[in-house]
């Protein structure tokens, strides 16, 4: 899982 | 996106809108709104959403980011610049030393982050800062003793947002294969713990149907 995907919350 | 996260975002938004409407309708930030907490929250959104133009997740996320930044800046603007609101702000009660908190969060973000890049360090900074940004507000409520209804509801909705996000993480942990985000989860738990005390007194006042008062 990449970092971009990790910040999918607000 | 699961229902818990969506409900969490909505209670978060509600808390901000309640505050903005309260300030706008009464042209006052008395009793007991902390400018320091509001400035910290504005900074939280500004530093977390540096990815607005580089990483697209969903239309919902992009729109909500703009709404959060705009509404939190609007509150700060009202409290600092609006002639009537500014007069009602009692800075002698708002004494929390937020500069130390800012420094501590920044140092922590430099030490503990997922990837050492500008955006990621500021993302971690925003997560740590959000966890403690309510402190000036809680200290202010403690010092003034009295909590008016809307201020109480503001903190209540913020607390509900934190609680729902934790349920969302538990749900995601069990339904997604690779759900690990220690920085956000641990900081989130710390943040929610800070509200526990306030919730206890809010519950007592609700149960006994009396005005919310915090012990000195």
C-alpha cells in the first residue's frame, strides 16, 4: 500500500 | 467509505458550522471560544491538505478539504477582524501556551513520519497538532467555569467526530487487508482521551438537567 492511499481520510 | 467515517466527517463539519453560526448570529465569541484552538485547527487543515493539488482521492475529499479550510479560516477571521466579535474575545482567559505545543508537534513530525518529504512531514505535523489543538479550548472552559449551550455542543460534536473515526478505523482494520496507520490511530486515541473528561461532565449536566459547569 503506498503513502497516497494511506491519506484517503480527511 | 464506510458509514462511520461519513458520520464522523459530518459531525466534524457540524461542529465547525455550529461555531461559525454562533459567532455570526450573536456577533460574539463570548462565552468561551478559544482563538488559539481555532488558529491551531486552521493550521491543521492548511498543513494536512497540502496534497489538495497533487493527490486526488475523490470529489468528496477534495470538496470537503476546501470546506474545512474555508470555514476554519472564516472563524479565525471573524474572531480577529470583525469589530464586534473581536471586542467580545477575552484574551486574558485564553492563556494556553500554544507555541510550545506547535514546536513539540513539529519536532515530533520531524522524528516520526511515514516518508521524509515536505508533504509527509507536514501531514504528520497536522495529525499531532490536531490531537492537542483542543487543549486551549478546554483550558479556557475550565477557567471560565461556565459553558454555554452552543460551546458545549461544539465540543460534543468534535468529540463525536473523534469517536466515530475510531469506530471507522476498527471497521477498516477488520474489513481491509492492509489497514495499518499507526500515526493517525495513536494520535486519534490520544485526542479522544482528552475529551473523555469533558464528556463526563457534559453527561452529568445532561443527566441532572443542570447547566454544564466544570470543576475549578
